[in-house]
C-alpha cells in the first residue's frame, strides 16, 4: 500500500511541476495562480495544498531539485583538470538538452530570476571550493573571477538555448571552456 501512495504522491508532484513550468513558459510567476496550476494538472486545490503551500513553494521545490541534480554533476568531477572541466560542462549541457523545455522556460529573459541566481551561486561555490582554493588566488579576485566566468557561461548557454541548441553539447562545452580558459586569445 505504501508503494502505491508513494507512486501517487510522486505522480501528483510531477504533474504539478509540469503544469507550473507550462504556465511559466507563457507568463511570469506573479501572474500565475494555484487554480490555474490545478486546472492544467487536473488535480483539485486541496491536493495541491497537501504538497505545497503555494505556487512559489512549488517553484522553489523545482529549483531545488534542479540545483541538486546539477550539484551532483558538479561534485562528481574534478575541476582542476581541463579535460574533466570540459566533460563536466558537456554533462551539464546534456542535462539541459534532456530538460530542454524547462531550461528554455527558466532561463528566458522574462522567467524566474531566482533560478539563474541559484545556478550562479551553486557554480560559484563549486569553483571557489575546488578551483580557487588550490591556486593561491586572492579570495576577492576569486569571487570576481568566478562571477565573470559563470556569468559568461550562463549567457552563452542562454544564447545556445535561444538558438534551439544548434550545436551539440560536446562542441558547446569545448567552446565555453575555451572562452573561459583562453578568453579573446582563443580567437587568434
């Protein structure tokens, strides 16, 4: 019986998440209501409230789930070796491809600014813990360098998504890592 309840609970949460993402692709979170989410999910509001306090809580849970997945990817690689850095970037891009609609929605210019901030903070923490500490770099410089690199990478990824992911993840990963590692000298 417990397994059946767990599957039902998981199904309900997934349908609610998908419904919110669908609505977010059309309008900002502030214009979305729990009623709309429930109508799309074909779930009554009392069921919604057994899982989430409101639509912002649902959004936060989606963001947490994505950042946990991304964190698992980041922590499974060593960033100090350039080849592994490229592989890590490629894995993240593959994850984005697998969840294309969600990332198109969450990273578009009218979407949810908290999501991009979460991604930046997650990546910054990873870089500060794994790359910057080993290179005897001033902590202020490390913070600004990581902001610069992460902002640039996210902008390239957003552009890639806007161009319907016109390059394979492997090629995009190589480009992003070359941009970060070599900057403008990469173009020479």
